[in-house]
C-alpha cells in the first residue's frame, strides 16, 4: 500500500470527473487515470460500441477487471465511470484503499451537458434523456453518498471545485 492515498472521483456521467480530474492531477503533479479511457484502449472500441456489441453486463465485468488492475504504487487521480461505484467490489476497494469524492450535480445540469453528446452515453435512452438521468440519479445518489466527501458542483466554478478537491486530498495525505 502506498504511503499516500490516491483519489477517486465518483458521480454521474456529465459531472466533470474526467475534466476536473485532469486539472487536479496536473496541479498536484500526479498521474491521471480515466478508467473509461483504459476500457476503450483495452477493447479498441468506444464504450457505446461495447454496450451495443456485448451489452452492459460485459461492460461492467470489464470495468471491474480494469479497475482492479490499477496499481497503487504511487499517488494518482482516478476518474471512474458513472456506474463503477455502484459495483460492490469496486466500491469496497475504493472505500478501503482510496480517498473518494462524489462530484454531485443537479439533474438539470447533467441533462444539459449530456444533450451535447448523448450518443456517447449508452446508459441514456436517446428518446427520453430527462427520464433516464432522473432514474439513474435516483438509484445511484444513495450509493454515491457513501464516498468520503461530496462536492456540490452546481456552482459551475471549475477552479473552486478543483481547490476543494486539492484541499480534501492534502488534508488526507499529511
């Protein structure tokens, strides 16, 4: 186990986990890992294509396998897919070995962000994005609440969100 805990960003799709995670990693001068990118690299196709070709069950198994392969050899910032923290095995490992932060965003803001590239979001019904997001949020938020910290990201002030994450990270690694 590393002396410093790596940090995992959890939350719904469209909350900015990857965008914010990259910025945090850059400021802290640590590695950034996006598990969705690792999955796409491993499979050599997009996540939407994985869902289309092999289904959600296959994707979730792959997601677990990829996450469990991440080495805890040095500090890093990890962004996981929206459904990854729902997985008991992934969640237990995160809660035991990492610092976790839930990026919480109101469903209206998530919906507006997702509408920009909804086709890349296989968990969203293209014909009823609003209903899909509301249902996912309703089932997932109680699980996301288990994360070590929660940040309200509705202010849409990326720099303040980044500062809060770095503050939580530094408090837990000193």
